[in-house]
C-alpha cells in the first residue's frame, strides 16, 4: 500500500528545504514533489509543502 506524507516548510530557504528533504528521505520516505504557497504582495514563497511517499505492507497482507 502506498502512503503519503506532507511536510510544511515554514521558512522557504535553500537550507530549510534541503534539511527537510534529507531528514525524511533518510527515514525511508521517497521525495515526490514540492509545492509553493505564494503571497500576492511578494515574489518569494510564503511557505512550501514537501510531498513524500512510502510503500508499506497493508494489515490485510500480513494476516
């Protein structure tokens, strides 16, 4: 079964995004994408959402 994880990145900097990607991929999650939330008054993103997936064994398959 494929499960998803969404991680909010409140401070959108190169270091913050890199730390988030390194942390969750080291825990076995696969990076799936990055979405940015923009403010109308700025060209810089207000926040970002990192998307991850992981394959797991469903409870029905182990029974």
